[in-house]
C-alpha cells in the first residue's frame, strides 16, 4: 500500500534530490575540464545534454515527491507529464542518426537508447498507476531514478576520463 502514499517516500526522494544535485555538479566539473573537446564534437555536446536531462529528471521527480500533502492524482499527473517530456527530449537526442562514429552500436543501445525508453516508461506507468490506485504506484519511480543515475554516470565517466584517451 505504501506505493500509493507519497509521504512514505520522503527518504527516497530526499536522497534522489541530494544525489542528483551532486551529480549535476560533477557533470559541470567534467564539462569545464574538457570544454574544448566537448564543444568540438557534436556527439559529446548532445551526450552532455542527455546526461543533464537524466540528472534533472531525477531531481524533479524527487522534488515532486517531497511536496507536502499533495493529492495522489496530482502527483500521478505530474509524474506522467515528467516522464513524457523527458522521453521526448531523450529520444530526440538519442535517435539512431546521432550515434557517434566511435560509439559502438551495443553501447549506444545499452547506455543511451534503452534508458531513454525505460525511464520514460517507468515514470509514465508510475504516474498512471498512482492515478488509478493499482499496479504498483511509486514503485515504478524508483527504477527510473536509479537508471537515470547509472546512465548519467556512464556519460560523466566518458566526459571525464575516456575523452582524454
């Protein structure tokens, strides 16, 4: 039943907000260290934007869950809209023609396309489930946030380390 009670998710959402804030800072450090290389390569510029969107989605979801005494239906609508908007942006950035020439297809599928699709699905399903009051509710949100962190950290690693190889 706690999947439908946002108040039970305050620890999770607080951790999501704090973690995403720190990761956005790390992304800015990575960009500032390798700014010339990133700006010279449109693929890296788009991956940077992709990562910013991932971390921002986790931040926004965490903030929405922290709003006090918000009606379940309102939160469901907000999560559904957040998922749809994030999905539209992520899928636009990660369309097949935007794969980098040095990026293997399996890497693009695993690190960029799959998270774009599944994060969207998790948030939309979570929002709709919360509205309906059946199907898991906020338990769909947790994998979206975790996957956003993991996919984003992969790109931060590339921007900090791999770009110099």
